[in-house]
């Protein structure tokens, strides 16, 4: 895949980290059909390319990470209702079979369709100016696709409040941190650097162990506890022989870090 030929995003691969930058700041990084197609291709590339260990998603412009679908351009939906699919599937890594870790670095307005990425992110780092909201009901539209995904990530009461209040309220970065939606809040000028720091630490670990762990944990959420525990051994049986071949225990150093 030619990472230099993208129209709606900038993609760079350095030191095993694939950094994807939403690049439609004049449209508040809203997504259109071109962005959908480019993300489908990017997830396929990231899944196939062994040099990609971690993915960081960020956005250009000061005002917004993403405000959902571009309402001026719209997005393609089949005329036949039985042929329609959720347009956000194209944006979602795990629904496209990509199990590489995804770090989202969000700032400004994070609204509506932006949740497609956050709902499937493994780590979310937020700048202190971020504001999270879902405007659908304020425009007379049923809010179902993004909030259902969000309800598997944060308390349902928080999801319902966001949905029902629409444009009348925005969740702050501090509140998102309190409920575990984001794992860390940093000043805006530290956002990208912090995401890269976390990505570098993850990228240095054996990639098969990382990828297998992500898949095991996420897929366990699709089943009950007993079934998930019963099938967990299958992931280690597949992944651990590969992982053990990539690391020597005596070479693993123990480092102390600040408690978040």
C-alpha cells in the first residue's frame, strides 16, 4: 500500500509504529466515503504488515479530533435496506480483522461517528480540552450505532446521558477519565508525544504476544464468563510458543514508572 497517496489522512510507519493522522481539519475531520475506503485499506495493510506493531490515531487541526460523518457530503448507503451496512464498520479496526493495538490520541470535539474509533481503541489518551458528545437526537436522528458500541465500554448510564442530552451537554476530559473512558489526560501540547511514548513501549514487546492478548481479551467480551475462561487456553496454546521464541527472560529489565 502506498502510504503517500492518501487523500483524507496522513499515514507514516516508523519504528514499528503506524501513525494515522486525520487530515480534514477544515471539515472538523469528519469522515466521508473517501476516508471510509482509506481506512478499510489501512486496516488491511496494518494487519498484513509484520513491521506494524502498534497504531496511533490522531488528528490535525485545533478544534476537533472528529465530529462524525461529513453532513455536507453524506456517506453511501445502499437503496435496498436489506443491503445496507453500518458505514462505521469501515472505520473500525477489529471489525476489519485488525488486532494490532490501537492508541487514540483525542482532542477538541469528539462527537458522534468519532466513537467508532474510540469504541475499539485499546488505549485512549485525551488532551485536557477534549469534549465528548453525541448530537444525533438533537437533530431528530436515532442514536444507536455508536452508543451501542460505547455501552460495551463505559457505564450504560453515562451512555444514556450522552445520547439523551445530545448537543445540550458535553462530557469533559476529566469526567471521561473518571469513568474509565480515557486512561490518561494530558495538556494539549503533550498529547502526541505521550501517545508515541506509549506506542514505543508497546512496540518493543513481542508482537505475537501483544496481538494474541488483544484478540483474546476483546473476543472474550462476546461470550459469558465461563465460556470465555474455557476458551482462553486456546489463545495461549497458539500464541505462547511464538512469543517464547522472541524473548529471553534474563534480558527483560524491571523499570519503575510513575503511577498514573
